[in-house]
C-alpha cells in the first residue's frame, strides 16, 4: 500500500515520467529528464508542434524571428545552421512521413527546439 501523501505529490509531477509502482520493492521508477539537443552536421526529421503551423499562434516568432514566414507542413527534414539559446536556424524541406520522401517545398528559418519532436536523425 502506498502512502496517500506520496501518491498525491507524485500526481503533481509534470516534468518527469513516473513509472508504475512496484509493490514488491515499494518503489517507483522515474526516468531522468534529458534535454533535446540539436547538433550541427546531423540531418533531422521532426514533427512540428501544431502551434508552429499557425501564424497567429506564433506572432512573435513569425514577425520578429522569421520575417513573416512560418512552417506550412507538420513534418520537416532539416540541418541546423545556427543556434541561439533554445532557438535553432534550420534549412530543409518538408517531409512526407507516410511515403517517406521529401516534398518539393523548402523552409528556412528559426524554430524553437522545445516545440519539435525528433522522429529520425542521421549524420551528414
């Protein structure tokens, strides 16, 4: 039986992934949080957060960082050319995740690394 106070505190955890309770050992397995890092000389295929696809959700990003441009498709294949804090400057092409092929449209601009989900990465 787990203490109700401990259970209440664990339910409030948002940054870590709390595993199942092991009643035999009276423990939880909590994985260490690892920050996403985007490196140079690596080709990434990422899924963009839905908010990045809407210009009105990211007015600051669109107007101040990207000169009016914003991503149009959910998947992007790119390489990083600059980094400033948690922002990365990328050049790449939109990616068709179903057919596993590049699309004919490209994208160049700044993206917040926190709003990208890495699907695949390969060294250049």
